[in-house]
C-alpha cells in the first residue's frame, strides 16, 4: 500500500518529515540599518489561531503592547487544497489590508516564482506591498527588540544575561517538542513515527524535571522560550496526543508541565490568543490524510483556569 504524504516536498525517503525553510527573512530596524523602520501602522500580521508558530507571534505582540501599532488578520482555520483563506467567521475574517482571498496571493505578490508551501505567520509591509518576514522566530525577535519606543520597553523576552543558554534551550524545544510532534504526526513509516514520538517524550520528561524546582524555564521570569513551549503544550492533549499519535502520556499526566501550562495560560493577555475551536477544527478537518473522516472529537474536557500552585516556586 502506498502511503500518501501530507506535504510530499517535505517528506524524506525514510518516511521522516523535513520542514521547509522560511522563504522571507528581511529585517525591521530602529537604527536605519535596513529599509524597514520600526514605525507604527506600517506592518500587518497575518496569522492562524490554530498554528502554534503564528500564535507565538501574537503572544509576543500582546506582551509588548503592540496591538495598536501592528494590525492582525486571522485566516479561516480550515485549510483546503487552495491553502489558507480569508473568510468571515467566528474569530477570523476577510483581509482588510489587501483584500486577498487567499494568503498565497501575498506570497505571489512578493515572489512570483515562489513554489513552496504557504505558511503562517506572515509579516506584511503596507508600504512596499510585500512580505517582510514569514519566520516566527524572526518576527518575535523583532517585536521584542526594535519596537520599544512604541510598545512596552520594560518587557524583554530575550534577556542578555541568559542569551546563549536560552538559545540552546529554544533549539532543544524546537527540535524535540515544537517540531517534534510534527515529525511524529507527519511520519509515513513506523520507524520514523516511533523515532519522532520517543524524542518528544524524552524531551518532555527532561522539561518536567527542570520545572520541578523552577517556576518557569529560567527561574522566576518568563522569557520567549516559555512561550515557545507553551504553544505546543496548549495543543497537546486536544490534538497532538490523538491526531499525531503522541500518546505515551498527556500533559495533564505531568504534574509540573501541567501546572506550568496553567500558570502561563493565566498570565494577562494570553487566554485571548488561544482558540481551541480553531485549533481542533484545523487539525482534524485539514489533515485528511491523517483523519479521512474529518470528524472533530468532542473532547477532551480541558480546564485551563484551575489553580496551578506554581506560586510556591
């Protein structure tokens, strides 16, 4: 039997999923070193609330107080063969900036020869009418570093004192947790799936131990690495556990990780970035190769507002 890959161009011969590189990596500056100045009203963020990468950019935008400086448009969470679409619905809308029907139009407007997979997030420049950046890592870093004269300068998610250590931990979380669940879920061979799945839980076990004596990943302060991990944890029990077959354990089965997840969710401005309806409908209805019936499960029942007890740390 031939197994159909969800994204054939990103599938290796051994059945492993190999995520494509981000195509657009230009930089906004506040010192004139690039053609893109850090000014309010010039840039617009296209995201999906279902996507963990895109959600992280929204979280950083909120924490830095950039809501009035950088607009946001949310795409329809259900993606078909035409890609991410702009439609009116609960929590998503048409595109008010360019009146695009599909996000692919933004990619084609920026590079007519682009032939990769169209992804979120996208940071759009309304002056040059093109995509500046579609890397969530870059966008989060720019929001944190170059908009301090507009947003909350006192919020620093990339402290210099732990720069090297945070970069190392962030790479570990990305490879084994953020992208790790996709390596398991998008695998098309048993060996590739088991390799990916075991790596996920090995990493979660290590993080569980770390969080036994530390309220957040780096002590008492919340940094970007925490939000990087949060965006996967919040989706885990509802989607990755079942849909991606990462089912050795749930996050609720990890006392420290679960309490940590609740603690982060209850921080000001975070709950509004989480839309479980978008998350579940996107994964279960879009990935027909994994879930051919497109049935969205009713459960699990998740209560992110319950006491977490992390204050003791």
